[in-house]
């Protein structure tokens, strides 16, 4: 078999792009070609508090070739283990056949690809990666459960696949893997105040109050997702995204992975985000209400409590939660019954509820004086929970029955928030 040399250098990877450059390697016999793979982390430098989500503790590299008869074979299937997690690995050479179609599968942190019972799904067999006549390999249909809400020690599963033509000349490719999860973070601020100062009889008003944050729910989240991204292309083989103004689909000139990289670089222009909505979840995936408790034990002694900014406890007026990692989801339930979107856009909708206990200023801190409350809103501008989406929610409690929700939904990077409205589910009684 005529062979070539493939060098593989992979960074811990946020999203996918593939850029190739052809070059002359100066070979004298013309029989060998060199393929150099490189990959980069798009935003790891901005994520110091969540560095683990950028790290690879292991990386499986599977390289396949398709012969002239259309049959695929595995040329290399190796798993690299890294002692402490890395964002970049050393280059590794592979001998490969030239003048054939190649497919490369990358799976990072495969130990976190697990069944519901917690057992690890073995992704090492060659047979998993060999495509059938339709181009689908068994690995493309493997689903898993993202167990646990916190950052796992083994890191988040990441994956990608590239298919390209390997000719007679050498080339360099830049590749990335996508985190096979979404994440959500919250920041709460207590800006409650008493309005009016001297209310009349029977008047409903708000007071400055302490707020104990018990938890939140999100409707609706899938229970499982695919290991590999499953994005659908149109009949012409091209991908499309939805403009955030909800007007129409925009057909992409290149691959959806290139689009994701460009989208993350938009910076503060959150009003013009585009959304990838046409992707597959496992047929067995069940969407249901996801509940996260800060503390649901009796009295919730470990739940965070935020004090009014205009009080002696002002230094504790805000609370920022740790990230919670969620399966890739696709909730097609639309909560605004009077404003249904065009079904062809495949837009999604997500509703969040914040659950609290609240103590009015001036009342004794005893269990009987704490009032249960909850507040619900449809997340503004969240039209997809494709993998690698970061949902940032800023909740501000204010006075006179007003509760403000600021939601920031974007690729995994820092952006300014967008504004929405948080509606109380359980109205506070008069005098509270």
C-alpha cells in the first residue's frame, strides 16, 4: 500500500473548523505525503473559573480511508491519555494511504460517555467508526447520559468528525472538537425596596426583603444526547441557520463548524445572533423539566441568602452560581400561544422558574415569617440548546412587585446580557 505521513496535534477544543493548506514537503520519491492536524481552544483564556471544561484528559483519534470501491477501513485507532489535562497535545505522526477520501473522528474525555447506570460506554472498537453505504457509522448513533450537574473531574465529552480528500501533496489542517453539552449559569441581585413607605389599607406593596435561593427549574431538557454532533444539511448538502430576528433561514457558504467559530467571535452584538436549530437528538430522548436545588433539605440551611443592596447586609446582595452542565436539547414546545413561529425554522423555547423563600425587613428571622415564592419567564432569545451553548441568566429582584430577568445566551464566551421579564408565579400577599 502506498502510504503517507499524518501529523496530528490537537488542542482542547471548543468548536469546529477545518482550514487546509497544501504545501510541498520536498519529498524525493513522491510516495509520501504529510497531513498535519492542528486545533485551538477558542476561549479557554476567558474561562479561568471553569478551566476543566476546556481540558482534555484523553483523546481518541480514529483515521479511516475509503477505497475506489467505496469501502471504508480503519487505518489508525489510538487513544492518547494525558496525566493532568491539556489544551494542546504534541504532534503525532501517522502513516496513511494517499489519493483516498479520509474521515477523522475525534473524541475527547471518552470516560464521561456513560449509560444511565454510570457504566462507561467503550468507544474503542474499530467497527464503531466504519460508515455504512449511507455514510452513517455506529459511533454516529451512540447516545449517552451526562450524569451529574457539576464539572466532572474527567472533563466534558468533546467530539468532531472531518471528511476530506487526501491527494498526492501534503497539507495542514486546523481542527477543533465541540463540547457535547450545554451549560447554564446564574447571577442573582437583591435590589428590593419598600414602596410606598406608608401604604394605605388593603394596598399591595413590596418591602425590602432577604431572599433565600432554593433552586430553579428549566423546561424542557433532554435526558440524553448523541456523542457526535448530528447536524442536518439541506437537499443541496448545505447547512442553514436562523437569524435571531426570526425572519428567515440563512444558508451557509461553508460548514456549520466554521459558522460556529464565526458566531462566537461576534462579541457584544447579541441582537444579531443566529441559531443552529436543525439537528438530531436520539429517538429515545425524553424532554422533561430539569430541576436544580441549591438546598432542598428542611429549612434549607445551606441555600444562599441575598440581602437588599440598601441594607446592612449589602455586601451579600448578589450571588453567582457555579455552572450546571446540561445535555444538548431541542424543546419544540412553544409557550407563547399567540405568537407561533414558522414551523420550518424549527425554533425552540425554554421556560425557567426561580424558587425562593423571602423574609420582609423588620420581621423576626423565624421559619413562620419566611414566605414561599416562585417566578417564571420564557427565556428571551434562547431559540436553540445545541451543544456548546452557554445560557447566562441574570436575575434581579426589585420592588413594587417587579422582578427582572436578564438572560444572555451565546456560544461559550463573555457577552453583554439581553433583557426580559420575570413574572411571579405565586403573588405575595398584601403587606409582603
